[in-house]
C-alpha cells in the first residue's frame, strides 16, 4: 500500500454521470487521492486498465452490459494489486457477498458515501474489508467470513443456504439453465449468477459441473 505522501490513483466506475460527479467532488477533498479514470461500464474500465495504472477502483454494481461483480472479478484477474470498493443503491447481503467473493475490499451504499469511504480507499483490503454504516454488522461479518476458505464448514449442506439460494439450487436440480431460472423466479439474470456463485462457495463446490452433480443428488424440486 502506498505511503501517505503518495497519491492513490483512483478510478470511478458508474454509469450515472451525476453520481460520478458527486463522488469526484468528495474524493477531491483528499489531497492524497488522484482520480485518474472515470468509466461508465465494466467493459470500459477493463479496457482502460490495460494502459492506466490504478490503485483503487470505486465500482458500481449495477451497470448496463457487464455488471460490477463480473467487472471486479476480471479486473482483479488481470490487475491483482488493485483494491476494489463496491458501491450500490442497495445493502442487499447477496450483493455484499458477491462483491467480496469477487475480491472486493469493501462495500458502501451510494447513500452512505462520505468520510468512511475516504478512509476505506486508503485502508481497506480483501483481508480487512470496510463497510458503510448502513451495511448491518451481521451482514458485513457473515459476508467477510464467507469469503475465507478456512471458515467453510467441514461438511457443508443445504442448511447453509438462504431461501432464494435454495430455490435456485432446486431449479438447477430440475435441469433449468440460468436464463430459465431467471424467468421462473422473475429475477434479474445477474442475480441468478450471484446466487449460483454463493451456492458454490457455501457448498464448497469448485465448478459448474460439481454444482450440477450436487443438484442432481438432492433431486428435483417440487412441481
């Protein structure tokens, strides 16, 4: 991590220009922060990151095209030294878990952008993530713990799954593909992917094939 005497190179990724301007105004109050990139999509930041050095990325989760969760995963795959802070309009625990699972170092709602975010930009790491005040303590603690391999139960089972995750798993057991699951549950396809990744982590499944095999073992859901 950089010393206080060196500016942190920060990227702002959000498809709403008005919010980017608000965030820029806040960050510019800190003389140790230099905003080097503004992008409006996940695809755009991945392209820019190829030629621009970034220390911290403030990443919106819901964007057209590639969402912030997948953009975080891909950004960190190519630039593992970048620290990502997730931003969203919602304190949904599944979004919190998904962002941390992708490698983010923190999560704040857009209504809670302030001094705590500035501090997180300087100090947050995936090992010691920072959260906004409106992310409940149990949600933050559980989400952070869920990303640590040594916290996984020795014999994970479906008791660890939330209601929506269980619904998704049962539909996988019935042989439905992600687009079909999204239609069946009237759910954004992005969230189906979030739930699938959460299920795989909680059940200690390494890949899609293992998930499908597990789902077949528990049998199809009712109906």
